[in-house]
């Protein structure tokens, strides 16, 4: 399973984003140094302790070093061309904004950067050290956290995700996101949004945590089906079309059986029961049923694959039903 590294904050401040994540994400990690874990909210700690959704990652020394070097290089480009690059951060003159002390509102903790970064920021008068680390303009802090998240995700074969849309123009310009991952998450959120009958902000964390833990296998099936259709997502399939496709949950299995030349009338009753109860798909039971059908080794693979795919589809469709009941 691919790792997702969340940034720029210790935890998502956007409650709605987090609630949606409970319903469709497998797992993500947020960047929280060991000595800062006491700053995490009670709700986030509940997700950490009561679900498998979130983990915390403490950055390593060389990750912070590389993020520092890249952030300094990027900051210099903004300072050298403040009018040209300012619009990427929704500023007319980003140099003037960064050098205005009242704009130094974002805390970057000491454990995340090397001393070279604090020296650079103070020498350029775009930030100031305090007892916790550095106070920076939020745009500069976002640049640094983007590079730190990228360094972590690269080493851990992951992708970066954020709930921040304020600096999308810069993120798109810098190509910091994997477009496929971003489109996938947006698509999954859209599906959940269509299915949830209530405003998700009105659903309590208690209810969502209980729902996630009860439907964990269904969430995995949902993700698996999304993975199978990622090309279709890129080519414009809508969330509603994706949902409607599961109305034909048995059709693929039927097609596989027909392609193998097995008449539907010749399928044993035990196989019919298996189709309607994929959870019973144990190795021993499958072997017995396939033996009763009497098909070749190649046919065995085809039918087993069809049964597996149908089970995934059934679980995904069941998840849609469960989400629609969520209040």
C-alpha cells in the first residue's frame, strides 16, 4: 500500500477534510517530531489510537538538511523576482510581504530544519528564531513543508497530500503533486459526498470512527476498485457513473463463465451459492467447486479471478449502501 505524507500542519485543521478521509482513505502519516506530539488534539489522538487511519512521522536529520537546501534555493528565486513570482503565492510583491514582521505567523519547529535555514531567514529578514524554532511568513513555511514532505515521501515510496488549497497555483507550477493521486482523492471524496445523506460536518467523530472500524474491509475494496478504474477516472468518468456501475455487480462473473464455454445451466448449485457468498471463498472450497465444474487449469484461473473480482465489487457496493445509511 502506497504511503501518503500529509503536510503542512501537524494535523489537518480542516475538520471536514479529516472526516472525509475517515471514510475513504486507507492511511496517511503526518509530520510530527517526537517532542511535539503533546501538541496534537484530542480528536486526532483518538484517530491515532482507535483507528488505523493515521500515523505520525518524525523527520530524520538528512531529510531536514535536504529540505533546507531546496527551500533556500526556492526562497532566493522569490526574493530575486518578487513581482514575477509573487502571483504564484497570491501576492503582488512577495519580498515586501515576507519582510513585514507582522506576517511572520507560522511556526516551523526546530526538529524540521537545519541551522542553515534559520541563518538564511534571519539574514534576509524574512523570519525570526524563537524558543520553538522559526516564525515565518505562511508562504515561506508552505514552501519549506512542501520540500520536507517531498523528501520524506521520496525515501518512503509515497506521495504527498494536503488539505490546503490556498497555494494551489504554486503547487501546480512546481509540479509537487502526483496528478493521479490528487485526482483519485478528489474523485473518492466526490463519491462519498454523493452518498452521505447528511452534511458530514454534522456527523460526530464518534460515529465516523465506529463506522470506519466496522467497514474497514469495505473501504479497502472501495480503494481497490478505484485503482482498477484509474484510467477511466483520468478519461472523465463521473462519480455518479462509477456508483451506477456497481448495479451490474454480477455481470462480469456471468460473462467470464460464458467465455469459458460453460453453460449457466451446468453450473453446480454449490458454485451458485459461492457466487452469492464470496466470503466463503476458501482454498479448499474453491478447489472442490472447480473440480465439480471440471475445467482446465487456464479456466480455473479465470473463474477464480472472476470470483475474486466479484467479491471486491460486492464489498464495494455494500460499502456504498452502508455510507448511504450514515447519519
